[in-house]
C-alpha cells in the first residue's frame, strides 16, 4: 500500500513538472528565433552614413568647388542654379564678383560671341584679379578694343573642360595660343600663376572656372 502511494506521488510530480519544462523550452526557442531574426535584419540593413553627406558625396565633379564659392548667392539669378539657366555672359553679369569682367566683355563687344558659343570653358577673373593690375594700365587696356579682345579671348577654351581635364592640360584658346592647367582634387592653377577659386560653375552653354588673376597671352 505504501509503495503504491509512493509511485502515485512520483507520477503526479512528474506530470506537474513536464508542462513547466515544455513551456521553458518553448520560450527559449522563441527568444532564439527573435535573436536570429534581429541579427539577420541587422546584417541586411544598409550601413548608416553618419557624415550627413551621403554615399555619393566624395569629390563629386558635378558640383562647384573652391573657397570663393561661398560668396555666390544661394538663390536668384546669381546663384549656381540661376547661372545654370543663362548663357555665360548673362550669367556672369548676375554675379557681383565678376562685374569688372562683364564691363570688359561689353567694351570688347563679346557678349553675343560668348552667349552664342556652345560647350566652351571660360576662366573668369574676379574683380580682385583685375584690381591687381595698376589702374592706369587697366584703363589703357579697357580703352583698346583690339588688345582687350585679345586678352579676353585668351580666357576662353573652345571645349568643355571637367575638373579632371585640368590635372595636366594644355588647351587652345579662342585667342589662338595655348594655356596650361595643373592640379588635382579641388586645387588647380592656370599657367602656374592664376588659382581657381571657384570651379566647375555651370551656365547653359559653358563651364566656368573663376580665377584670382587675369591671364595674359604670351605675345
């Protein structure tokens, strides 16, 4: 009788423990599944770019570059977006930093020539670049249409030049002589004398590289 009672107690105890064991196994399996699922999700998710610039931001040749680009208006006709809508002489007239160049282009009668050309590159001196020239000399040049035309057309290349083309280049100008370019990344020089201070600026018919010195033809 006592043996029968003991066997019954053991069976009841086992019956009570079994559901708990099954529940524990079920929970453990669920947690494992959740963990595996989370790991797979983490592995498949794209890496986050905390730089805030995006994955295609490095050295994009489609964007203007250079220290002087910060002075370009953010909106309006003189902004990068605004200039991209106009031909080059018109676009330059909307940029306050290029007002002396625009005056020179008008005096030389080159507005229509520049506006009607296609796929050209213009190295555009800033007002500060012209200010490096003694006033008497500048006034004399501005009054000599033939000489002024020669100087201005030396700043124009009859083909579209991307930044990479400037790394070690030699190009025929509309003035019929060559200019040379060197550099890399976002740092370029023209004729080893003028530095590009805002490059890769787009207009509707030209690519513009704003430079800090006026370029002079050799002859």
